[in-house]
C-alpha cells in the first residue's frame, strides 16, 4: 500500500530516517529471532518485525507504538477511545490481503493523514489505550472476510442491541399451612391448548429464521476462497489494569468490543506492545476460544526479550514454583536485560477542532443488518444532530420503519427524536432544564394540534404541582401526579364536541367539559371516613359523587352523592332540605349524621372545588397549547448552546459581541451626525445669506409650522385610509362566508377564522395608531412652536 506523505521525506525528524545504535542492536536481536523462527517453524508464515516506515527506514514494531494520553476526557474509557479511532480514520485495504504490510507508518503520520490499514489502526489505538493505563497489545493474525472488509451488513446495529439484564432473584414466599385458596380457573382448557400451540409454532418459526440468519452471518470456507488466510490486526486488552475484570478484543476498524472466543477471528501469529514481542505457540485450528493469554508461560508465548513484565514460570523437578525462592531473587537482581529504546515517532497531537470533527469530513455512514447509522460532528448540523439511526424491515434497506435522531447542545434540551413510520408516531425526549419540565412528548406526526392524541411525561420533581404524565386520547384527558401538595394523584376530564363560533373571535372556542374525575392518596392527618379518595364532578348531569378511603376495620368505603338543587344560591336561609338531594352510604352504623347546615357548607365547598377543577383543566389545555407553540418556535429557529469550556467557539462569540458593540457605537455617532438643522431647508430658499430681517424670520417660522402641519395631516389621512381598506376587506370576507357557509370545508373554515383574527388585529392596531396620532399631533405642534421661539436666530423677532 502506498502512502501520501503530508510533507517531503526530508522534512521528517532524523529519528524517522535513521536508527540509533540501540535501535540497531534491538533490530539485530529481532533478526536473529526471525532466522531461528523460520528454521524451526518452516510451515508458518513470516512475522511482522521490522517493516519500513514512511521514510523507507526499517523500524522495530514495538518502537512504533507511542503511548499517549490526549487532553480529552471523552476518550479516557476504552469504548469511547476505540470509537474515536474508528471514526477518525479512513480504512485502506491490505494489498494483497494475504500478506503482511511492507510499510507501517507512525501513529503521528496516520493521525495527520487520517487514513491507514488495519495494523496502523491497531497501533494508534494501542498507543492511546496504553497512554490511559490499559494493558493493551497489537495482534497480528487472521480474520474472516467480513471483518477484513469492514462488512457489518450481517451484524446487529449497536444502538439496537438490547442491554444485558440482570437475572432477578426468585423471592418465593415461604409455604404456610393455612392459606386462602386461589379462585378457580374458569378458562377453557381447549382454548389454552390452542393458544399454547400457536405460541409454540411462532417460537419455532422465529428460531428457525434466526438460525438461518446466523448461518448466513457466520463466516465459512464455502463463501470465501481465502478463508483463514486473510491477514488482519486488532487489539487485545488483558485484565488487571484499570479494573478490567476480563480480557477482550477490540476491533480497531469499527471500535466494537468482542469476546476472546469470537468466531470471526481465526488465528493469532504474534502480539506486541511498547515493551516486548510475543509469538503464539498454541494451536489455532479450532479458533481462539481455547487460547490462554498467560504471556509469562514460554510454552504458549515465545518472547524475544527476556525482560518482559509478565511473571515467568519457573518449575522445579518436584513441580513447585521457584519464583519466590531467595536464590532466584538474588539471581534476578544480578542478571541484566536489554530494555527497548523509546519510540522513534513524534508526539501524537490532535487539535480540538479535528477531535470534535471526529470524521475526516465531519460525517460518516455505517451500514448494519436492516439498519443504517449516520454520524455527524457536534455543531456541524444547524439543528445539533449528531447521530441518525434508520431502521428497515428488509436487508436491502428499502422499507423504512423507524428513524431515531440523537441531538446535542440544543437550547431546547432536545436529546432524542424517534419517528415510527408504521404507526406515524413521533416521540421526543428532553434533558432536564426545560421551563415546563417536559421530559417526553409522544404525538402523531400528522396531528400536532392541541386536540390530537398525545402523551406528555414531565420531570415531576421540577414542577410545583408534581405533574408526572398527561395523556390526551380523543375526548379524554388524564393527568397523573406524584407528591402533590393537595394529595392529588389522578385527574381525568371528558370533553364534549367543540362549539363552532362563526365570524371573527378574539379567542378560539374550547371543548366543553362534561365530567371530571379526581383521585387522591391517603392523608394520614384525617380519619378515613373524612378523607376523600375519589371525587366525581358530572357537570352534564349536575351531580357530585364522593368516595372516601376505607380504613383497616372495614372492607368497603363510605360514599356521598349530591344532586345540585336548582337556585341554591338564592336559598341560603335553609328552607331547602339537602337530604332530599343526596344519597349517603356510611360503613360505620354509629357515625353521626350531618345537619342540613353542614351539608349546605359541604355542597358549597364542593361546587367551588368543581370550578377550581374546571379552571385547572383549562389551564392544562392552555399549557398544552403553549408547549406546542413553543416547540414550533424552537424547531423553526434552532439554537445551540456553547459550553464555557469551548474556548474556540466562546472566543468567536466574544469577538462577535465586541463587533456588535462597535457597530452600535458607530450607528449612534452616525445618528448624531445626521441630526441636521431643522431650519436649513427653509433658510436655503432665501436669496440673502446674511442676517434675517423681521419679515424673513416670520416667513421662515410660518413655513416650518405649515410643513409640520401638512405632514401630520398626511400621516393621519394615510392611517385612516389603511383603516378603511382593512375594514372593507373584512366585511367582504364576512359576506362571502355568510353566502357560502353551508358549502365550506373544514380547511376553508379554519382559513376564514384565521383571516378574521389577523384582520381584527390589524384593524385594532390601526385604530390605536390613529387615536395616538390625534393625541400627539397638537403636542408636537406646540413643541415645535416653543423650539422656534427659543431658537437664537428667531428669538429677537418674537
């Protein structure tokens, strides 16, 4: 593979073009090891030991690794670091795919060019992982065709993989001797058998389909002529450091974390890090599932330099370990080993701008099984989009069923938007911090008005009323509360059909409320017989029903139902007997009955609570409308937040603010310069340029006042003309509607109502402007008279 150098070869440091004596000594060790290896294992392929670098100078692969910790917290974890390397670089295939690369560029050059082969990917990733404390190694081995060609079309998208769920403990209740027998199961056994048979058939068909898909996904010798011979490189992370509990692989081309028994990897020839080089001596004919990664065991891993950090197994004749004997410790202290020289590559440096772009062009697309992912750099898209997931029902990616969009840095706190193409449902997820505490909003894509079906979930901790959920389905609206100050838990309202209002109206007609149901949690400060559990306001039937909480001594709850008497407000003298208008059920036979006055006060209180509940329902409808209007404005003008730690963008914002301040200063100065003499147009008409005479001064004064008067009259006429035009247009529209009222469609009716509202608004504004102009015109005229009287050029004549 040929590399395009960013600069001339002569511009590289000397370490790129030559070797130090210590590097030559290390390479001689490696060459000696290579000759012995070829002599002993003639059937194995050559090792990648000293390939040429970008300056055509041979370098030992261990010295190509440059442990580096970049100043970005986002890549401190292995998963984020691997994802960054996979997105940041462009992949170049090995040519031919069955041979080791002859050129291995330094990680600094790879990051500068933003492209490389699988070995350069792994070297860069290993350098970053070692720099942040992981025990990472570059692997040279063999992999399947799909892995080598980065073909992920047979793999499940990482964003669609279900999270690993912990097994729940089965907390069975202890068996008791005396238990209440459960009720008999009255379902038909034949129906249950048929249902079980149907479920079993569906499960078997699904398992059969999944097996067929797995067989297609598994690499095989029949589908690839070069199966088992394709050279590939990936990264091994051993357990121990950074609290890694178990060893695993990282596919450097995709950033995916894989298990050490993954069948996509077929064999390992060697591994290395910045300290040593190990050759695999274990059998890989059955894959890598039985491989042992004890690098201190020389029977499994043959190393080049004996100064490896891994513990070396020393066995005595009796089979006991001798690693802890004093004689061995004394021997290890006196024995000298050759340590590897420092890396010859330049320090890795990635600018913040390039790091935020992630991809070479800021965009990257990946194809998976029935899914597609599009990645965008932060702040690249105007709406803050960073990831777009498209899910399809077929492998050809033709039938789109879902689109999931991920956002960052938005002022409206939008985090995820999910479009379900099958149901037409859109679900939006928000971060904490919105004014109304909105957390989730689910609605139909084709209906975004306040009367359509929708579900809103709120951060109830951030709201005073504790509202957690609001559902609107047809003519019903339900609200769920948590930790409400009034112990309210649930409120449900049923609406009637909206009454049509013809002609212009200042307010849009709302649906009439027919019934309100409220449920409350237990208030321990009140007795159960007085603590309301459910309150039903049947506004259409003029009834109020109360259901109280039941205490531990009773299995039923007390109830009260009132029928609103006619003209209750006019009969406050107690002449009406409220016992005739109510139905009461008391669970306690010894409870005292309420007097007529107590019932009257209770009914009066309930009627006031009914009005409050109706007002709360109206407020909820207004809040829904406000949220929808706010969301439309936010989507029309999307604004992104800039972190205080984003130095570059904050600097640009600061310069923009300074430029705006300078522009405002220039505008004010220009306005002062343009504030010319108000008598100049009239003085220029005089023939003489000397001092004014009494007659000239009188003439100038009269012309100035007459000019202002004519302009004020012209302005009033202009406003009056526009007022009459708007009024005539509205009257014509109203006549048209009255003539075609029976044949107009719903869209035309909505358009007419909108036009009437806008026309009435414009007429109201023009009327206000005309009234204000009539009030201000005399004052302006008198102010000009006073100004002319005080003018030093005219003052001596008046």
